C-alpha cells in the first residue's frame, strides 16, 4: 500500500511538471513580432525600408539616400557637422569616365570621418561621392568604393561609363538651356528625353531644392582648372569669389566661363540659375585624385564660410 501511494505521488509530480513545462514553452513560442525584434532590437525600421519624405529623400544623421539610379543603385550623401551653412561636394557625375572624382570624394569622406572637428560649428559639409553609380559600375564593377586596379583598361568601356544606364549624360539633363541633342566635345550625346528625365538628376535636384546649400563644388576630369557657373546671366559675385579662392588655394587656374564648346543642360550652370554659388573643379587627368590640391581648396572654403 505504501509503495502504491508513493508511485501515485510520483506520477502526479511528473504530470504537473509536464503540464507547466508545456505551458511555459507555449507562452514563449516565437511570434512574427518576436522574430522581428530579434533581428532589429531597436524597433526602428532598417535603412532599406525607411520611408522617403515628400522629396523622395531618406535621411539619418550621417547619411542621406537621395534616391536611386536607373539601375536601382543608391545615390548617397555623407554629412559632417550640423551648422546652417551647407557646403556641398559632388563627385562621379560622369561615373566611370571620371572615376578619379569618386575616389577624391571618398578621400574627403575618410578625412572628415577621421577629423570631424575640422568642420566649424556653423558649417555642414555634405559629400556625394557617386552621382552616377550605374556609369561607375560599367567601368569598375562597383557602385561605390573601389580600387584603381578595378578600373577597366579599355578606353571604350571608360567612355561608356560617362553615361547612365539610359545612355544619358547626366550633366546635360538639368534645366539650363537644356536640349535633348547635346554635345560632349565634338560628339553628340543625349541630354535625355526631357529636362530632368533621369532619376539621378531628379534626386540631386530634390536634395538641393530642399537644403539650399551655400556653395557647391562639382568635380569633373580632365583639364586641371576651376570654372565659375552661369546660365545666361552674369556670374554671381559670390561664385566669382569662391572660384578665385579655390583656384588660389589649390593651384588650379581659374576660368570665368567654359568656352571650348557649347554645353546645354549643365548641372553646375543650373545651380547658377537657382542663384546658388557653384564651381566646376576639373582634375588634371582621369587617373590622379589630387587630394592635396583639393584639400587646400576645401580648407579655403571652410575658412571663408566659418566667418559668415
């Protein structure tokens, strides 16, 4: 009898243990929300699912996804400083044809990452290393960072990288004397079906109109010169000032107007039409980054705008 009672008690204990174990496990069974929390414990939307604002811009504190290229590649801006005076630097508008401008822009990104205190309190520096990621990919196999040895040695491939995936020259797609049939040197190129027909141009337009930078530097190659911007009107006084300032600091010669051939739909000239001081800095060739020269020009602009 005693053994029977002991056996009965043991069975009850086992049964109760199984019951509570099963209940506890069921309560903690993963739900969809639990799985999401594990993947994203902050509860914030990951970067690739953030909702663009009215201008189509996705933002966080250090980076802004301005939009996407024809091929669906992100066009990203990097921000340093939080001042109200924004200085904007743009590389890679001609993609893989001017690949050294993208490497120069990333050189600036790396410098500012390592030396954030060089940006005065009243200034915000924004760098867009690759405005034409599809064109860059044609030549380097990358839509972002790459090494010089990744560049295709073929001149024909490098020329093809000047254009986006729609074969449009992005610096012929802006609203300054725009024409669908444009020129590059003595070659006909496409300015797009309409002004701002390309998503890359629209992405940059939206950002600039939303932020209204105080000055813009756009890197091209190759000539080794700094040009002012204008769009059917005299060069802005402030544009002349920053043209001469950047030229003197960097050692590049300064030019008021590009006259080698007629340019239509130019990005920098559209900025002039918007009354935003802007300059084109043409690197000396298609290979060298010339960081030292451009760092000196950059520092001269920082010094100027830090006192205003």
